[in-house]
């Protein structure tokens, strides 16, 4: 695997894992999150600090995931009393709080971030395979959730929380579980990102990153594992392969979101199902 291909695999894989984690929270459980970048940032900073303290990738990345999951549960607890628009605003605030904290703390590098992170000690091709393993893990977890009673409970909560409570389902516990799983995946991706780039700065985890991930979820099809995976791959590769597209990436995301919401509100997954059903009749 050439260095260029390995780099593309890492970038695409990290974005895909990040989007799949958000899909568990927002797509499957219906908890709209506009601050998901904070969790990949927490994972990245945690891994960076541990790596500079002398710990290896195999320890720092799992710890980064655990720290992000813990923060996800805390955010979930804080957001239990709000829904829909208010939940979106609350999670957006989490993202801004994260940026405000890391930019003012000298031990986190402030505006300059953390640089000089030691090398992971594995070749670029092997690192790409580690990232692919994370994507496979995220896909496997998503499919297992969708096919289990947990997935049915998530879908019920997304549809109507009040009715779900009447059915005897513990809404609070399931919401927190969704946040924990989704942010765990984000934290793992953040840990790998820190080891790959070998530096982290606050601007890398801003509001734009959260919107990019949410765009992948909506365009791929809310709640669809493979739809989100395909959207993440496509939306990451287009700007990387065509530099002219990269200059207008946000405009492209916006145009695609408008088109999807107008003509295919169920995303790529819904379009594919309709095409297949028409072809079989």
C-alpha cells in the first residue's frame, strides 16, 4: 500500500467511524447532536497527553475512547430534560465549551495545541489497517444494535419518547447508552487521529466538523449503517481527489443537504431501496 493510498484510507476511515458513531446517537436513537466534534477532540487530546507521557498507541487509544464515552454519558445526563431543538442547542454548547477550555489551558497547549506527539511505531500501511479495523468495529456494533432489542428500543425513543415510557422501556438508560457507544467510537477515532497527525489543535475540532458528520448521517440516510458509511466515503473522497471541490466543500455539503431534504429525505439508503424494489417488480 503506497503512502498516498494509506493516507486516504486513514482519512476516510476516521471520518466514517466518526459518522457511524454519530449515527447511533442521532440516527438510531433520535438524539440530535451538533457538538459531536468535541468527543473526537477529547479523544485526541487524551491520547496526545498519554503518548507524550510515554504510553503506546495500544493503551492511549482505548483510554481516549473511555474518556470520551464518560464525557458522553455526562452530556447525556445533562441533556435528559431537553428534546429536539433544545437538545441540538445543548450539544452545540458542549462543542463550544470544549473549544473554550482547550484554548485557555496552557497544559493543553492553548491556541497552539499539542505537538511533538511520538510516532506510533507502526508503518503507514499497518496504521491504515488499524483504522479500517475501527470502521469494521463501528459497522459491526451498528448492525448488532439495529438487529437487537436495543435497536428496537432506540427506534421507539426516536419515534415517541412518551409512548416508549408507557411500554415500560427505560428511556433514560437507553439514551445514556446511545451517547456512551457513539462517543466511545468518536474517542477511539480521535485517539488514532492524534497518533497519525502527531499534533492536535483546537480548530481541528470545531463546529464545522460536527456539521460535516451530521451531513454524512443525513445524506446517507438517518439510521442506516451502510448508507452513512457510503456517504462518509464519498463526501471525504470528493474533496481529497478533486481539489477544486475542496475549496467549496461546505457549499457542496449544503447543496447536497438541501437536495436530500427536498427530493430524498430518507437519504441514499431510501433511494437505493426504492430502486431495488422497482427493479424487482
